[in-house]
């Protein structure tokens, strides 16, 4: 080999060496041990705690998902919980809630999924943020243990259905709707006429049935008899401290405390890794390309535009 | 192709990138098998760049996904960039009366990227000593871009048998055109938005 080629080969070897050194350097700094700790560990892969975040109004995504199979809304939360339950490393899950609740069906789906995780012997701990009211509390009640901050707003156990009555406005504008229907209740909760007493009773029946289900599920999740919950299950909101007094939560504490509690309940070491969801869009795209489910956007704070009246477990001041 | 690889002639191309870009351009024009080897360079550059950028900040385990798959996206971006700029440079050459050969232009541009692989060892030193690595990353990136541009200009000069000034004009014409279009588009957008709000 002539001299020139030897120089090029030396440069190539130098490049390979620098790449290896760079990877080692990045791996060391990734562990947070600093450059002074001459200890190289593999990335966290052992048994640990998974995180699920429920932020914003809870609803089933009406748009049918995003690009690259990304899911949104309650479907994404259920999918994330399902992924965690299939992951052999996950021994506990912390559900971080900052939500005023949402539609009845979406909330019940998340509740059922959490209950299934509990049956699979995965410890589920709820950590309330600023707000975990109504449907937000419904979801929390499915968890083994609930932590709220002192000032978290929670409670609001109840069901609500709101429908606008635009009859007066329509009359003022001279607009009349032509309605051709197959049955007398087909345009129930129509916005352009008054609701009749019979219609109100029909809706009330749905509300009462959903309320009973709410109470029964909270009682089941919290292992408290229904008569003990009923006095505070009148739609009132309360602080974390008051909720603790009424046994709606188990402890006052932050998200960090919830993580520590999850590790303790799952009998994991104090430094057990935390597997958080991927939120960076570029990372999500790459995870999708890899075929991993990290590509889902599990936050539900997208607005699902709809003018249809809905029965909701929702705190609506 | 196998014989070409075994002959180690391609190693000489890498040497010529540093020592004699004109000779490199002449060699690349003679040897059509140099084109596929040329695309290995953007691949190496993308891996090295990802490593260099990763050295600048704290990383999460996502780094391993980035270095396993992320470089492919970066590589595709670099190739697309070379093809786009190569096409524009080739068009500019034809506008100025030279014979077009887009394959050669893209080939030269691929090889001209090679000095960028030196960014990683340079940044590694500043990162280990924690001595303004971000500043030196920006500084070296600019310097290496200038180096790559100089290689392409010399290559174009050899390819078109033209002087350095004319080759520089061919290379920079697309950038000037794109810059001018972008500038006037921005001015028009600002004027339109301002007009919309004041109307």
C-alpha cells in the first residue's frame, strides 16, 4: 500500500475511533453520572414504572387517527395502557391526570382498561395535577392508589348533558327548520325548539343510569360502600385535602411521590427506571418508522369539533 | 464493481479530496464506478453529524434509536439536498454556456462533503474538555462548508475547463437566485400581511 493510501486509512481509523468514543461519552453522560464517574452502564431496560398522561377533555377521537397510524383521544390512552400491560418490564403504572372529565363512553373505556391492568397484577397509581374532576376522578378511582396535591380540584361526581336552546334566536332571525322524522323523539335535544317534559324524562333516565354506573364504579375501584360516597357525590368539587377527608384519595403528594409510591407498591428498587411516553413529534415519527407504539399521541387535549349534545362525566362550571 | 473496490482506487479519491480537488474531479469524470461510492460519503457524514450534535447536549435513550435509524432520514435529506443543488448548479452552468453533466456535478458534490466527517473528532475534543463545544460546532460547520464549497468550485473549474471565478459564479448563482427569490417573496408576504391589516 502506498503512502497516500496509508494516510487515508489512518484518517478512516481515526474517524471510527472518534465515533466509538463519542458513543461511549454520550452513553456515560446519559446515565447522569457525570464525566467523573468512570462507570459505564447500559441504558435503563430493567423492571420499572410506566407513565400515562391524561390531559384535557376525555373523548373518543372523531377524526379516526392521524398520519402513520397515530392515535388520539381515549383510544390512544387505552392503546398506551395496553402497550404497557404487554411490556414485561412494566411492574407499575402512574396515571397522571389533569382533566375535567369528558364523555361517558370514553371515560368508561379508560376505567375498564385500568381495572384490567389491576387484574394483571400491575400496580396502578393515580397522580392528580391541577384538575381531576368528574370523568378525571372516575378514571383515577380505577387505580390502586390515588395521590392528589393539596390544591388539586377533584370530585364533581355526577353526570351532565348540556344542549343550547336557540329557539328565541331563530324566531328573531325568522329561521324555521323543516324536520321530517320517523319517530317523535328522533330530534331529541334539538337546538331550535323547547324540550318537552317527556323528552326531559328520557334524558334524565340516561343521566341517572350513567350516574349510578359512576357511583358503582367508584365504589368498586375505591372499595368503599356506595352509601359512604353518596353524600359527596352531588357534583361538588373539592380540594385534594377535602377529598382525602372523604376517602376519595389516599394521600396528598406530588407526581414524584406518586412515582415513589408506585415503586414501593410494586416492590421495585428506589431507582427503578421510569418509562415515559414519547412527546417529541420527531421522536414519535422515528418510533412509528421503527414500528414501535411510541408513535401515538396519547394526550387528549385536542378539540374534537362537534355540535352534537353529549352526556358527559365532566366538570363544567 | 468488485474489482474496482479491490483495486483501492477509491481510497485515492478520498486522498485527493484533501490534496487536489482538480485531480479528483478529473478522476471522477473518467471513472463512472465512482458514483455509487460517492453516496457512501453522505451516509458517513450523516452518522458523524448526528454523533457530533448529540455530544452537544444531554441525551435520553432515544439517542440509540436516532443513531440506528435517524441517520437514514438525515442521509436521505443530504442526498436530496445534493441532487437539488447539483441540478441548479448544472442548470446555471448551461446558462453560462457550459456543457451540462448533472451526474458529474452530483458526484463532485458528494465527495466534497467528505471533510465534514472531521467535525466529529474536532467537536469530541472540545466536548471532552467542555470548552465551548457549541461555539466550535458552529465555527467548524461554517469552515467545513466553505471547504466543501471550495472543493466543488475547483471541481467545476476542472469539469468546465473554466477559470475559478467563472466556476464560482456557476456554483453560487443558484444560491444568489434562491436567496433573491426568497427575499422578494418575504418582502411581498410582509407587504401583503401589512396591507391586509391596515386596509
